[in-house]
C-alpha cells in the first residue's frame, strides 16, 4: 500500500520562511532586497550583494533539541558548503543564520 503524503508540514515551513523574510525586511532599509528560496531559504541583499543567508527550520513536533548530530544542523551546513563552493555566497561577506523552532541542546550553547 502506498504511503499517504502530507504537505501541510512543508507548507507551514514555507509560510514560516515568508514570515521570517517579512520581519527581516522590516528591520532593514528600503534599499535592501529579500529573496526566498534563492541560494538559501531567505537571502538578504544590500546594494546587490548577499549579506545574510538564512536557513529556516520549522517543526510541528518540538520535542527534540537541535544538537550537533541533528539532521537539520548537517543539512544546513551542507547547503552552505554547496553555496560557497558554487560561488553564490562569499565567506567574508555573508553572515550565516539558522532559525529553528527547536530548542538548542544545553551542550551546544
């Protein structure tokens, strides 16, 4: 029997990205631009350059903590490594941000 696929979790994740992008643009000047799902989940441009790349992780079940062994942590690092190696992000010019609804494990602080 084929497993039923549920899209509401993914939809809520994209919606959460939009809320984060809106809050980010409201905090910055009118000259800045925001992109969603371009090189990263949310990108902040300043004068045409990427100044912030954000991975946004929203979970319906927040019973787990974010740790250095979490899938979200390693997928985020993999996305950033790919973006750096492909030349989309520049290490000296881009701040990297991970936004999550999970708690950070005490051992990671």
